C-alpha cells in the first residue's frame, strides 16, 4: 500500500470521484525515493477503504484536508515528448 498526496485548485467537496483523471501525485511512501512527483492517470474516492493506496489532498496553498482518501493509480503518464 503506497501513500500519495496531490493538490487541488477548488473545494474538496467538489472533487470528482471514481472517474479517471490525469493529475500530479507525490509519493510519500518511506524510502529513498520519497517525494518523487509524477503525472499519473488515477481514480480517486473519498472512501479511504475503496482503493488500496492512500491519498492525502492539499488545497491550493498547501493546507492539508482532514479527510483521507483512497486512490487507484491506473498508469504513470509521460508528459514529456520523446526526443527532448
């Protein structure tokens, strides 16, 4: 079980659930590669037990939302075009 965090620009109550979105997530799992950020296609749920990974949500200025969510990381997206 991995732990991630992400930032959202709007209100937490308006956050989309159970739909595929592409967003930046940051890996919080203990170890050498902690805080590695990546673009990923994910599915988020406000129910912390629905998916196997934990997601901590932060608002635009970094305030941590009290509610812990769960996330299903579908795939890591390479947003840098090949050859650059």
